[in-house]
C-alpha cells in the first residue's frame, strides 16, 4: 500500500468517526460491550488490545483443551489460544493499517493538520523505521 492509499484510508476513518458512526453493541469475540470497530470488527477494548499485542509481538499460543475453550466476557482471559483463534474466526484483520500505526502518527492524523504537513510527517516516520531497520541488521 503506498502513502496516498494509506492517507486516504486514514482520512476516511477520521471522517467516519467525526460523523458519529455508531458501533455495534457487542464485541464479536467475547460479547462484552463494543467500544468501536477495531481491526474491521466491532470489539471491546480488551479484545482489541489482546489482538494488537498478539500481532505486534508475533505470539503463538497453545490451547491445553484442544481448542474447545469457551471465549466469553467472563472467561476470555482463560485461554489465549482460543481467544486469538476466535479473533481470526470473526475476521479481525491482521493488516489493519490504522490500528497498527504508531500512536504518534495516529494522533497526528487526528489533529486536523493540512494534508501536506501530514504527508511530510508520515515520510519522517517511515524514514525513522527504515533507519532503525538498517541499524538492527548491521
């Protein structure tokens, strides 16, 4: 995805939030009250955070009950493997750009700055990532 596509997706999200887009009432993973649409699915903050940590840290989980655990609001923390599997079953998207971007960039995009300034900042952020990657691989 190039910068322009990313920028358009971010601006669409910001516009949708500003217009008062209503989330569904329940988290599709555990059934708790949904705080919004995260990774493409109405979900609570707990499941959003769990999914984000799992993806960012590239975690693998193993179920002790062969994948038969119940994932609901009271038992969602009992089996990480089944919770992550359910996140995937309800179609949470691993590659949701908005959710996985740095907190600094996300807050900048929501700040209302003009397009040129946002694009310059996006380039700076990407340059930092490229520089860190080069240093780590030396």
